[in-house]
C-alpha cells in the first residue's frame, strides 16, 4: 500500500510540472499584477478537495480530527514561510518539481528545506517548534466554532470559487498566433500543448482527494503533505530509522520521479546552474521554508491546500499569513529592486545642469 504514495506523488509531480502549477507565482501575482487567475486555480483545488474529503468522512472511509489551533506558531511560521518562498523561487512542491526539471537552485533550496525541517522537528530547533505550538486554543475548525454543518461552508466555498472561475473564463483574452503542433493526439495534449490552469487544478484536486483514503489505509491519517515527510526522509537517511518511512515519504519521492518524467518527455529538462546571488537566496529561502513550515504545522500544501479544505483555522490563517509574507518579500526583493533600478537609470540619463 505504501507504493500508492509513490504513484500519487508521481502523478502529482507530472501534473504540476506540465501545468506549471506554481503556488509562489499565484501568491506573488496578487501583489505584482493584482491578477487572481492562478490564485483562483489554487482555490479550485481547495474547493474540489473539500467536497471529496467531507464526502469520504460522511461515508466513514476516513474520520476527520483536528488538533487545537496553535495560533502563534501558525501566524509566525506561515509568514516566515510565505517570505521564504519568494527567496527560494518556489514553495515546497514547486521546489520539488523544479528539482525534477534540473534547476540546481531548486536542488539547493530543497536540500536546505529538508535539512532545516528535520532540525526544527527532531533536532536542536525542536524545542522552539514545541514552544510555539504549545500556545494554542481549543477552537480547531470554523464549522465547530459556528456550530453549522460543514456542507454549508463547502457550498459557499464552491459557489465563491465557481464565480471566480466564471469571471476569468468569460474575460476577453488576447489572441496569440501559434505554430501548428508537431504532434497530435494524447502525446500532444500531455507533452506539448500548454495546460490550462483550471484544468490542472481539477486534476490536482482529484489527486488530493485520492490521497486521503490511500494514505489512511497505511495508518497515516492525513492527506497530501510535504514538510513532515521531507523531515522524515532526511532523518531516515541519517539515522536509518525505518519507522520514519511512511506513505508521505513515498509521496515526495514520487514528486521528483513524476516531474522528471514530465520534464524529460516534454524536452524541458535541462541542468541550469544559478548565479551567486540566486544560490545565496536558495540557501536562505530553503532554510526559512523548513523553519516556517515546521512552526506553522505545514506548507502551502499541508496547510493552505489541505487544512483549508477541512475548514481548519490553521489552514485558513496560514493561507492569509503566507500571502502576507509573500507580499513583504515581493516588495523587498522584486518591486523594490525594480523601483531602485528605474530611479538609478533615470538619474544616469538626467541632463547635467549647465
């Protein structure tokens, strides 16, 4: 049954690589261009998964439980994680699938993410994680606080996301001339033709639903998750403790396999070595991702995509503060640098007073 984690991970890595499903870009676009298209695609995954998860729970296939809300750790950790993904050039899953494409900068960020996640969960920084997460309140889910059926919030979520999708699908699009495809049929569809963000999101949402019963069957009572499996994988490599090898570890291994297959088959695999500045940012970003995700109890997948689907406070608060952290980093490292360069250019071409 553990091999089902490898299969789901490989499918997820393939879909994310071919669909260019970048959560960092989705959050960053909110601040740079005010474009919500990719963020809407992200929320499509949440909405689809929410329907599936509560259906599985209602049928007794899984039994949803949510721990107390560690509000301080969630807020601080999510903000740090959101800040870090701009430096790293991708979130946890983005770093995995870009590693499969041959980006050495993503290899560096991924190594630092896994290392610091392990250190923050099981090593010297473990006490900081435990201390942060000990500050909690009993309220765990939004539905529990409101005393309403989760299906009411599922309905509202699906309706809201549906309206957002309709808005983007009905907007006039600029027509771009394209060359005739070299191939037709399934190969063209999977490997050549650009995937639509919403179609990609639907497939990811279905895979996220499938992850629940498949993971549950192995004794791992959760859905998609990246941070703890990454920490477990690295700790297993250094200690040999086979108890750490679970469905989630096979999932992240599959991510690398699937993204590599997709990149290689589509001709997008290429070893690309970063410059010095990108390398430093990858190191810092990967390390902060591991720390922030450990404190927050999850990354953009475990928190912002999975816990939001179950209406856990940890998920929705994480989503908000990840977006805020991304905004601050975007202001410092992207839009701020652009303004600085524009000012410097304007000064260099200004006429010299007579």
